[in-house]
C-alpha cells in the first residue's frame, strides 16, 4: 500500500539545513498496525504529514497504492487524501460552531455527496461510536473522549484505507485513552491500515510493528507477528 524510497525532507533555518527526514526507506502493507515513537524532533510528525500528503518531500518518492505522489499537483493530492486517508489529531480540530453530527458529516459534504446518501452513513458511524445521544451537542458540550470519538468519526466516515493518528490519547485521561485506542484497534481489525504516533511506550507496544525514529531516520523497525498480544494502556 505504502512505499517510501530514499525520502528526505529538509528545512532551512537561518544558515542551517535541518534534515527532518533523512533517506527513509519504508514499506507498509495494507491492513498493518504500526506505532511510531521517538524523542521530540526525531521526525515523527514530519513522517505523518508526508504519509498524509500534507507535505511534499525534498527528494525521494512516496508511492501510495503504486501511485507516485511527488509529481502530483495539489488538486489530485487533495483527492487522494479525501478518498484514502483519515486523520486523528491530539487536539481534535473540531469546528466549534458545528454539532458532533455536523463535524462528522463535513467530509461527505466536501465530497459532494447528496443528503440522502449522507444520512445512512452518518447514522451508522454515530451508532458505532456511541454518539447518537450527543449528535446535536457542540464540541464544548462534550467530554475529551467524546470529542476524540467525533474526530475519529470524521476521519472514518469516508471509509479510508489509511488512518493516521497523531498522539490520539495525549489530551485524555487513562480510561478515555484506553477506549480510544481500543476503538482504533477495532477499525484496524476491520481492515483499515493504522499508524499511531505516540510518546507513550505502553501504547506503542500495542502495535504489531514498532518504528523508532532518531534524527530523521528510522533507528529500529520491529516487525511483529501477524497477530500480536496487546497490553493495557
């Protein structure tokens, strides 16, 4: 599904060139479950942005479903993001003036889907995430765990192949964090490729495959068995 070939991303800060990603080679099969760990500044978020087509490499190549993404202009990149990739962020990034249901519905609207087609998809996601009784609530009326479930609903309503989660439990208590991780793992079990960036070793060890990054490089890549034993958060 994903192949990175000698991928580099550099930034010029004053007279210094910072190599956020330094010749990354990586293959991720469809349905995989990966965690990405490492200290701050190791390149985790840059890698996530690259995989999510939110940034372009300085050199090297990113193939998504055998499509070379680097030569693409922004419009086809946006189409790939919309149709194949979902995002879950630490800070939720919900629109305050929209209800929980409207936040989840937004990608369908942007995709031009008619209301009659949107309704059953929304009902299914709201039920799946136990949000039906919170559908009309604004984000400020929801708990942290509920807000993150809304964010997950928005990320999966278009049925993406790839789900990218950046510190998805970072703003949650341990109980809500466990619920969110278990929900993401259920989605992975159903076939979504899941990549989680985290500082939490316990969460990182739940993944079937662990990547550890240092100074823009993959320092270790532990490919686990097809089925891994998951520990509690």
